[in-house]
């Protein structure tokens, strides 16, 4: 499959659009993360220690979007344009028609179905583009993230033992791997 352009998406409640690399937005993201370290303990975001690092990450997401390497969608409420979280597609393999989806949420918006809504929209878009396999990896201790994968129809395939080191937990953790396959 040939690499394709990523497009903005809309759901009933959300606008999914590329993240903007501005200092104001980097400071906003840093505030969310730094004030909620425990909430983000399962996400590598917890290692970000200053707004400049957040800005660098935003710049890389812009570049990767343009170069079709990954698509980091900012999730914004349609009615207010308030930032809710991020749903990213990465480890894109155009020739194998596969990619991984990851997500995180501003804790103020937890338990409202926004991530489920975003993941369903992103998965549908990438299957429509021609992808055949999408994967979500989540720490088995992160029940909320695992529940999102299951709600979105991803099937648990197994556990990747000692898959990653999470600095916020100061330990190696397993990863549950979920996949959704587009049947022809």
C-alpha cells in the first residue's frame, strides 16, 4: 500500500486534528501532565519534566504527520474546542498495512467515552485507507486502557512479558496486546 495523507476526523462530540507545536499549547499539555503524574503512571508522558520537552514532542508530531510516519490526533470538544486528549497512530507499516494505536486523556474528561469514540473513528479511518491490522498495547494493570481496546472490538492476543520500563512505576511491565483485523 502506498503512503497516504492523514485527514482531520469528526465524531459526534469531537474534532480530531493534528496537534499544533506552539509554546502555549506545550505549556497547557505540560500543566495537564505535571499536575496528574499518578494518572499518567502507565504512559511514557510521565518522563516529561519541562515544557520545552513537550514542545519538542509537538514539533516531532507535526513532522511525522507531514511525512506520513505517524498521526497524532488532538481530541477537541466540537462545541467548545477544549482539548480532551490524544489518539495517535504510530509504528505505521504501509507495506504490511499495519499500525499501532495509542491514546491518553486529560483526567478531567475521564469516564465519558471520549477515548472510545476517538479510537473507533481512527480505526475506521485507517481501515478505510487500506490497513488490515491495527494493534493496541496496554499495561494489564491499566484496566481503563484495556477496557477501551475491548469496547472498540480489539481482541486480546496475549501478553508481551516485561515489555517496557515505566519510570513512573520504576519497574518493567508487561503489555497486553490487542488487535483488530479488517476482514476482506
